[in-house]
């Protein structure tokens, strides 16, 4: 099921399918290692949903909700 990173549930895994947004934003996300095909695990969300903490490529990364909206994820629902 496709969704945006900011709408994922805590404790779920997903695979990045697409990085959208302005060129500057995309470049910044790519530089952080968020590229199509990479697996992401959503570790935590702040009480109001901003920021979120993910595990990607073996390290923890914190993103703003606005940045997470630009990342399309493929998840499996059971």
C-alpha cells in the first residue's frame, strides 16, 4: 500500500518508492540517504506528529513533518 512517510504508523517498515517536492528539497533528502529502494523504519513521532524519527541505512534520522510529506513509501498491511 502506498502512502506518505508522515502518515506511517510507529513501528512499521516501508520502502521508499519516490521522493517528491522542489528540487532543493529532493536534493537534501537524497543527500541524507533517502533514495528510492531504501528501507525505512518509523521509530518515533513527537506528540503532535512533528518531528518524526526514522531508522535508515543503519542510522537514526529526524525529519520535519513537511519534509516527510515529500517521501512516498510502499508498506505491507496485514
